[in-house]
């Protein structure tokens, strides 16, 4: 199986040493994205969990677009939340990005902290 590590010039600035995505066979593994500004990985988008979730989804969509993929091809998502009190608000934003009845499989994990002080991080596995 051919494996391709993708560091994207048009992708969000990385907050650590990783590839934006790795293409392996028929799958695309997209690194968890943070709610940082696209061109400044040290600054979170202003606002609360809704704004952070929107920014994470925008960053994920930038990676998908740069790899010739799309939200319609997302098979699985993992959501990391610092505060499970934000679960419903995050879900409302997250769900708005997908076609009804065509949501990817998903796991949501409670964590004690995330890079750059974020409240949410999401990663994807997509069809290639």
C-alpha cells in the first residue's frame, strides 16, 4: 500500500510536528484540527465553543479541499472536548456541516486539555 504524507501549503498552520493528512490506500487520515486562526496557530478564534467548533470545521474543510476530498467523503470523526457541558452546543454546530441522515460515524472523548488552550479538536477519516 502506498502511503503519502501531506503537508499542505494552503492548510491551516500546524501547531505541532505532523502532516495535515496521510493518504493510505483508499483512505485519508486528517490530523485533528484546532480552533486557531488559519494563518496564526498561536491564536484561538474569539468566542466560545460554537465559534471554536465552526473554526475547527473550517480548518478541516480546508484540509479536505486541499486533498481533493470533501465532507461528503468523511467516514469517521473523533471529537475531543475539554468540557462535556459544551456537548450539545458543539453538536449543534458540528451537525450543521453535514447532510441530514448522512453523518459520519463518530466518537466523542472528554479530555483534560488540548493544545493552545482549545476547548475542542476534531479529526477525520475520509474516503480517498
